[in-house]
């Protein structure tokens, strides 16, 4: 029973990682950049939920406002900080992304103060089946994540915009020649990624009600790791990687001898997987040509 | 004789001379007791940053591989070197120049062990490319940090950190700058040698380099090892410039800070790395000590804004014309030397980056969803 | 462009640096131009631990404002210099040097232990007296110039273990932060002093983790959980555990628990009993503590109210009172007194019969080794629901 509970817990941690990793992986696939500020968009989403909860008190409305705000924020970050650098070295974009990350964190501290906020999104209680105790928030997180992942896969596969996204990620130049508006596609990708970040913020606050300006930093890095484990650029890869990370984390935390090393163990898993499969679990091995 | 002097490529030596002048000027000021502690501490930090930036610049700027784990190697050096100095200090007490002997031994231990870690991590990791290598180095750094964090109090101090002897602050920065010179000598001589050309060839086109008979693995591993060695040396210096080595310092954030120095300095420019390291360390220190009390929250905000503006100004394709118009070098040249021609040989430390990072970093998305023939899409 | 531009920049920079360095030469004359007594403190004003540093900065400022309004020390006012160290030991040296060269005469040390270890050794070089409100590491008052207003970690661990040994339990749970010197320091001493017949279920967390569901699952059968951690993660733990850990369990913490109640809109959502061993309770309804709580909340709001601030408030007053006592005893304390001279005077006071009564205790005394001697009280922050 305890093992099943740990496993479910791992699944819910993992699905949050997966949602964040999706944002990383899509932006990477299409804009070929590591968006280090992605984790901080989660934090901004969290503060939006906090503001709505404090003023209106409706978590669903909070989520909605957070998603909208994060979409606008993500698109504006892209326009102001990343778009001028299109065509420049990806490392330059990486550095501005880091700059944006610092900027968001310190702005949040200036506006909301240094004390972490308690945001109790909803008090849902537990589901008890026999000796199995599962908090409802876990089920909600899992359910929502599955819906999001399926919806996103269908979107990418069957809509015109989704197929355009694949085209841009395959070959920007050719896509442009085929009449795809590459700039618009990149904007849409940022919008989707940032919206997903707001969802991740909501899941994280449901699980643990503490909100500070560093909320997204470590989950961001872990989700990035998850995206790489799954094969960066691959949407199903991000899901697999996220879930794997979550389960490893949950199991490692239950074993006292290795619990303090949990972060290290997650990274070790990454190294081992990359040594066996250098492009991640679902990433394709790339052929090189001169 | 005069002829010989003009033949020397002064550009090759300008940074040695600059560093030496800084060392001598500040060194003599320190001897005269005219430097306050704040200046001494800042100089130590600047020297450490320069060593870190120059050594990382070898991997990122010359080899063309992204490493996000430089702080991890530094961490190894800091802990091992710090432990060695903490053990040696009481043993060598009373021995003439005992402190200096301890310093040299711990520098060697810290550097060599970090270099060994460079090999251990480099051997398997260098099979990986681009962002995959970057994330593995990041993971390595975090693992090292976590392991030292959880050591026992007796071995490496655990959560409380390792307590290390601090070296006399009036002299430590001189030693640090001498090590900067050593680091520069090793790096620049390597880069300007035929091996250096091989390394930049790997960066510009790995397959072509391999085809010309360059042993890519050997060179990659060598660069990675030398870079880790100097990161370890910087770590030992760090342990000597602090009373405590605490693993929390060596998180991925610190690796990124070093990377920022390298990128701002310009890829493949050692002088750029030196200047950027100095500027950033100085800026950081100034923001920290000037913005006190309620203003402290503005530190990160200002730092972030400065970072974003500089990177966009330096790199944005749209600002190319603007940059060229206000190009200081071009302006000076137009004024003083209309027939100036670039000396190609003098440019070995500033090989222009021809690398298409897009190509190096890209990995296919969703092959099974692709309707394109995978063979066609790459043969542009 | 870049290389020449940068060279010019480098030269300019070097000149500026040289100028700034040379401008403030001459050791130990830093206090010569002081017109106020300068108290320095280095703490996390930004970053994850900022709430503690901000509390100290606010409270110390509040105490200084009060002292200044009341006329200062024989007409001489005080000034607070609070620098940010982001809870990073590497930043302490620069802060310390900047404060010293800015005329600091006496210090509150650092807010947290990790940077404090650096501060301890730096300050002994120049013989700067410091009385830290909250850096509770056992090694902080290692030298004769360092004193603590808070209980040292080791002592807290020992006292807590004695208390637990007396309860007659067979099994307890422990939840601590293994990478935090405070938590780790208390727990190590606690474990040593704990009776070997008590079985311990140990769980840990590290870093900025904010999800403890796994640890809670391991602890769910424990009836007594010892949590030597700060209130912020503790509140998260309790919120997550409220339906999983038995309602008749007891959460027991140290002074870090203070501030817990402020984290909840309604503390009674936590069904378990919460108590702590501390020197200050921010829910105090009478006495000096209540006055402080009222004043602080009016000025800065309840969000950053915690024992760090209360302790800092006491530190400023203790230093002020000690200076006044020294003057009464015939010492001369001039506004331009050097840090080292003031240090000798204050050391004599603090190791002598000087006592202080304030927000965090009455008749507070200091041992010669710098540890504080005052009563630790078990505060029941919240009874179990239904009691």
C-alpha cells in the first residue's frame, strides 16, 4: 500500500514536471533556445493565483487569470528579449533568458515582499479506499495533466498550426518558403508554453501552499532535465522524462539513507540514461553530414 | 635589435603585460599598506573570476562545447585543496615558509583532483553533443555539491561547511594574479599552437576536422581536463580566500555566472573573458555594497537589466549598422591609419566564430510525426 | 570594435578602482569622521531567506529610531548599516569590509549561521564586537568578541532531547533540513542526547523543497514529531499533513517555529498540537513581547514578524544599554571611538554583571564564551483541536 501511495505521489510530482518540461521542449524544438526564464513564469502564475484567491477567492478563476497573464507575459518576453536576437548565437539568447529570469524574480520580490505567501487553493481532503489514502489534489493533477498532454498531442498532429509547428522545428527556412509565418509560430509556441507554466504553478500550489519568488527555480531545472531525459524537442519524451523524474524523486525520498541525496540521484539517472541513449529516451539519434 | 622588437607580436603579450602591471601596482600599494580590506577582497575575487572565465572560455569559446558544470570542478578543488591546507597547516607550523609550502601542495592537489574529475566526466560525456553535454555537466556539478553537502562533520564539514585557513589578505591577491598569468600562459600557448588550431577546427566543423586526421576525442578530453584543472586551482584559491567552504555556493547558478562572463566577453576571446570577468565581479561587488538596506532588492533588477541590454546591444542582428557606426576601433583606425590591414597571425586568440550553434545543438523533433523524408531535410 | 572599446573600458575601470581604493587608505581611521554611532549587520535581504534578514533590518531600525527619538546616547544618534549577503558566506567579506570602512563601530553580526561563520573570523581580526540576533551556530561566538542573543543550536538540541526523554515515548518522528546548519546542528545534538530506547523515524528535506508528501507518508504513524526547522517549511509540512498524520499527534519545534501562526489565516485548520521551545512568541498578549508585536505590526505589517526581528530589537537595546552602563561606570565613549576600543568596553560589560531585560527574556546574561543565558519557555502555539 505504502509503495502504491509513493508511486501515485511520484506520478503527480512527475506530471507537474512533465507539464513544465513540455514548455521547455516545445520552445526548444521551435526556437532552438533554452528558455531559462520558463521556471519563473510558473512563479508569476503562482502570484496571479494568489492575487485572485485573495481578492475573489475562486481557484478556477485564479487559474484562468494566471493562464491569461502568463500567456501575455511569455509573448512579451519573447518579443522584447528574444526576438531581437533571432539569428544571433543561441548562447546570447541563453544569457538574456537568464537575465529575464533574474528580472522576474527580483520584480516579484519588490512587488510582493520577501515573506513567502500561503496560498491555500482549495481544501479537498483525501480519498480513502481500504488502507489506501490518496489526496484529491493528486488525482486532479494527474487527470488535468493527462488531458493537457492528449490535447497537445492532438493539436500538434491534426491542426494546421500544429503541423506548422512541426515544420518550423524541422527546418525553419523551408517552412518559411512554404508560406508559414515563422514569427507567428514562435509566438504561439511561447504562448502555449507559458500557459502550461501557469497550470504547473496551479498544481504546485495545490500540493503545497507556499509561494515565494524562487518557486519555479528548482522545478524549472528539474523539468529541463526531464525534457533532456525524454529527448529534448520531443513532446512524448517530455512526458516520459517528467514522470520518470517524479517517480525517482518520490522513491528516493522514502529511503532515509539516500533521501538527502535525492537531487543528486535524479541527476545521476539523467547521466546514466544519456550514456546509454545519447539523445534521450525518445530523441532520435541524429545523423551528421558535412 | 630594434627590428627584432618590432617583430614581436605585441598583441600576443598585451594581456600578460596588463595583468602584470595591475599586480605590480596593487601589490606595491598593498605593501605600502594603502589598500583597504575591501579592495584586497575584491582583487582576490576578480583574480578567481578571471581564472574561471578563461578556463571555461577554452571549452565554450574554443572547443565550442557548452559546459554548465564549471562550478562543480571548482567545488572539487575548493574542498580537496581546502582540506589539504587545513591538514597541512598545523603540520608545517614552525617550518620556514610552511604556509607557502602548504599553499603549493594544496594547489597541486586541488587542481589535479579536479582535472581527474574532468577526465572521469569528460570520457563518457564527450560522446554527447550540445545541450546534452551541457545538461550532463550541470548534473555533475549538482551531484558534486550534494555529495559534499552531506559529508560528515569530521571529513568535509557537511552542512556547516569546511573550515579552512585563510591566507594573509595582503598577499593572497598577488598569488592569485600570478596564477592568472600561469593560466593565461598555458591557455594562450595551447590555443596559438598547432594543437590550438586543431581545437578551433573541431569547433568549426567536427566532421571535417576528423576527416583531416585530427584525433577529436583526444583534443576534446585534453581541453576539458585543462579547463577543469584551472577550475580546481580557482577553487583552491577560493578556499584560501574564505574561512569556510560551503557547498551551497557551487550551484548551477554560479556556473551560469561564469558562463555569462565568457559570453559577454565574446566567444573565443580571451581578452574579452578577462575584461568581462573583471567588470562583472566589480559590478556585482559594487551593487552589493552600495545598495544597502531597503535598496538591496534592486541589485538583481539592475544586474538583470544591464545583462539584457548589453547582450541585445552586442548581438542583435538589427543593431549591426548602429554598432558599426559607433565602432570605436573603426573610428580610431579611420583617424590614424587609413591603410590599416588586419594582421591575421595576431588574431589567433580571436578566431571569429563560424560555428552554427543551431546545427550543433539541434535534435530532431518527433520523427514519427514527420511527413518529410529525413534524408532530404539535412542535405540542404 | 570590441577589443579596443574594452581596453579603453578596462583602463577607465582600473583608474576608477585605483581612485576609490586609494581614497580610503589608512587603516583604523574609518570612524574618525563619524557623526553618529554606526551599527552594521549583514543578512539575507533578497533570495529565499530574505524574510529573516528583512525582519532583522526592520526591527533593528525600529529600535534605533526609538533610541534616537529619545535623544540617543548623550545626544549622539545611532545609524544602522544593513547589507545584503543573500545567505551566502562568500559575500560576507565584502560586506564586512564595506561596513568597517564605512565607519561601523559595533555590529549585529550576520542574520544566519552559514555566513556568520565567515563573519566570526573576519571580525576577530579587527576586534569588532558583535551581538548576533539569530546566527545560532555553536561556533559563532568562537572568539571573545562574539555574543549571541539567541540560544546556540547545540544547547537547543540538548534541551529538546531532555524534554523528549522525560515524556516516556517509545517512538518519535523527526523532520529536519539536512543542508541547513541550524537544523542539522540542533538535530545532531538532539540525537546524541536522546535516550537510546526511543526509536526514531528520520525524514529529511533539502534546498527550497516545498513538497513534503513523501516525508509525511513515512511519518504518518508517529505521535510525536520533532521538527528543528524554520516556520516557513514547517507551515507547509503541517498544511500538507493535516489529514494524514493523526490528529492527536504533537509537533514539537525550536525557536524557528515562531511565526507559524502568522502563516495561517486560521491556525485551527491544523488539528494537531503545535508547541515550541523558544525565547519569543509572536502571539504574545502581554508583556514586552506584546508591545514589540504591536509596534512592529503597525510599522511593517505582520508578514515579516518573527523571532529574528524580536531578537534584533533586543540586540540593539542591549548594546545601547551596555554602552550607557559603561559610561555610567566612568568609561568615555566618543562618537568617533574606534570599533576595537568600543569592543573592549562592551566585552567587559557583557562578560561582567551586565544584565538586560527585553522582548526575548528578562535578566538576560552572557557567559564568557558568548552564549546567552536566559529562560527557554515551552510555548504551546496551538492545542490539539477538541482540547
